[in-house]
């Protein structure tokens, strides 16, 4: 019965229902405080999709301003082109175990070059998420538009970092293992599932923010970017860091294993497990008790076994 009540009244409104001749009063507080052990996952909603659609349609009713609109569109094109190129490069490079990349640095300097490519992503990525980093990002656009374009610039730089990592990596030329036959098919399916989980988690977190669209689309409409609330539905109701975990999973579900892929998987997985702690520190300051309650109820990176109670 608890599953039915949670689903029907997830909007938090007060309702009266009748069961076996008795009237039960379901209040918002009671719905929101249902024990997490009584459910496995809160279903993803259409909120992220509707926000993105609203932003997109808002482009057709934007106020006049040739310079503002032109700057926004240029930044948007650069962002999404870089984003798409980075995702494609990452998918292809790891599918071949980092053995088909374009780096050609001679040994032993190739080891140093690859290490720098790995380090530049987590270091810069984390620094730019700070308040000081946001101020630095705002300076990479015309002064009047910088604050609005921060999310777009951030997504562009992060995409450029990943693109550099997966394009300019210098392969060792050593292949440890390559899947064949049924193993190849199974691992390819796992690889696809890990990418689907990453897309799903990004959707739950706010597609407009993760893709960089929020900044430039808001600028076109001459409005202040409206960030989504703290994500708690979908995969975020299973673990607190589904984006980082699914990102790490993509590095381990590949059909070709080389020393390059192994080192990359270790490095990026370590980052994905440690870096979110900085994010959670920011969330704790921003959301206060709401985040602390969420933190107590939802595990960090490893899902709990769901045990429903009647």
C-alpha cells in the first residue's frame, strides 16, 4: 500500500482516501517522510525535459538585441559542437582501449604527456566549479554577458578537456586482451548500458545545465539563468552521484584492454569517487537541512539492496 500512496500523492498535496470503510488523511509531510527502505527508486519525471523545451521555444520569442543574440548563438554553437565531438571521441577511443588515438609523442616522454592529459581534466574541472572559478569563467565572455554564459563556457571547457584527452593520448601499442564472439557482444551491451546510464543521470540532474544550453539560451531571451532544484529523483534516488559512477562505468565496460585503458580507468574512477565530495560540500552549504536529509537516506555511490515492506 505504501507504494501506491507514494506514487499517487508524490506532489505533496493533502488527500483523503477511503480504505476498508476508514478514511485516511495523507498530508504532504507524511508523503515526504516515507522511509526510503519502502521503495527502490523515485521515478524520473518530465521536469528536466519540460524545462529544456521551454528554453528552446523561448528562443522564438526573445526580445530584440542583435549583439546579445549573436554572442549567445556563437557561444552555443561552439559549446554543443565541442560537447558532441568530445562524447564521440571518448566513445570511440575507449571502445578500442585507447589504442587508436592520435598522440604520437615518443617514449619515454609519452608517459609524461599522457599523465598531463589525465591530470588536466580533474584539476581544471574541479577548480572551475568553485566561486573563484565561476568568476574566471565570466571573464571569458563580453562583460555584459559573462555571468549569464558561465554554464555554457564551463561545459565548453570541460568538453574541450575531454576531447584533448581522448584525441591526443599517445597509445602504448600493447594490447592485453580483445573480446571476441559472445564476450564481445556482452561487453558491447554493457558499454552501451553504461552510456545510457550516464545520459539518464545527466537528464535527471538537468539536461539544460549538463549540456551547457542554459547559459546561451537564457542570454538569447535576456533572462537570468534559472537552475534546477537539487536532483533527488530517478537515479539520484538510488545513489547521490550517478553521473560520476556511470562515467566511471564507461571506462570499465570496454571490449579491448590495454595498459593505456587500465591506467585511464584507474585515474578517472579515482577522480569520480573523490571529486564529488567537493560537490557535496557546496550542496551542504546551498541546501542545508534538505541535503543532509537526502544524504542520510541515499548512499554515496553503491546502491542499497531494495527491501520493500508491505
